[in-house]
C-alpha cells in the first residue's frame, strides 16, 4: 500500500528532495510550507500525489488542525518528516534570548508538537515512521553554531527517548544528520551582532557560511534516496549521518569524546560512596 507523507519545509532543499523521492515511489505527499505557493510546480506536476499545505511549524494550534485535516482526508499519516528549519551564526555570547528562542521554536517545539499530533493515530495503527532532520551539528559543534547545534542536540536527545517509547509499538524513528548539502540553509541563515573578540573564531565560521553557499558537495536527491532506503530497511538505524564530511565529523567526534574520557575513566568510576 502506498504511503502518505507529511513533510514540513517541503518547498526546497531536503524537504523537496524527499517529497520528489516519495512521489517517484508512488506515494502521496502533503507538502507543508509557510508559503503555500512555493509548492505550486510540484502540485501541478503530480496533482494526484502532491498536496500543498500552508503551515507555520511554530503555530501549535495550526499543527493540530492540519494533522486532523490530513487524517480526515487520507485516513492516516504513514511518515512524518520534520524538516522545516534554518540556521544561525553567532557566538554564544552574541546570541540573544530572542534569537535562541526563535530557533528552538522551529527546531524543537514545532517538531515536538507535530510528533504529538501524529502519534495517537500511528499508535492506533501500530505502524508509522518519524523522520527528524537534524544535522552533523546535532552530534558535535564548533564556534559560531552554539544556538543551531543546541536545538539539534535537544531534538536528538528527545528523539532517542521517543525511539525507546514508540519502537515497541511498531513505529520507526530516524534521525538524519547531514553534513554540507547544496540546499538554501546557508543562504537563509540568521546572524547575531558581532563582538570583535570573537573574530578569530566565529569570524571564520561566518566566512565559511558565506563562501560555502552553493558549493556544498552533498546532493539532496541522493540523500533523499538513502533516507527512503533506511526507512524501508528491516533494521532502520536511529542515527544516519550523511555525506563524507558528515560521517567523518560524527565519527571523529565520538572518537574525541572517548579519548577525553579515557584518562579520567578510572577516577570517574571511583566516585561511589566508600562503603
């Protein structure tokens, strides 16, 4: 039976690539975006398979209404893809509460509301899949990306617990951790007001974000194909880093953490009460 997908941020980048891959597989896609017209070409090309849905993922009331409407019309949502997002560059000290909260609204509270909205129906059917579009920045971080990585770390931590909770109920969970892919992420980045003391560290990240846009090595279409393959696999991974740089960064970070713990391991273990 063909699947019904609900994909946020489906107008561009990974969202559009996943939508196109799902359509090619014969599935039905409800593509959500803040600007409904951004999906007109995809709807026109596949009128029987693609619907556009205007949705701001920071509007929890709209999320409830949208999910109920999709289920009323299609009977189910088989795959939820929480893809909507943006990036932000700024030192920890430079980043304001307003900037940080806005990013958490998009990357954490919005996806959480969508998961809560679809889960009752997935639980009732004992099937479904939740795809959380994270980043290699959900496993590691560096100067200038504290806010962005903070949201992705939060999303991944919540999703690891979610996987334990819903796995026994027949629901799959997949965290996708891309490296540098050719999407509009860097072009649409937010930036904090600069402090001169961080020029040597965050300044390099700002320049990287500016210069890398449009030159990223990752192909969103190939990423989308692998995401569909991972969901179809009998043993779907919980974490799926993507791109040579993404895989290298995640594995390298895990090695770094192990190396940092090792010299302190014996003393760290010996911190129980001395009975």
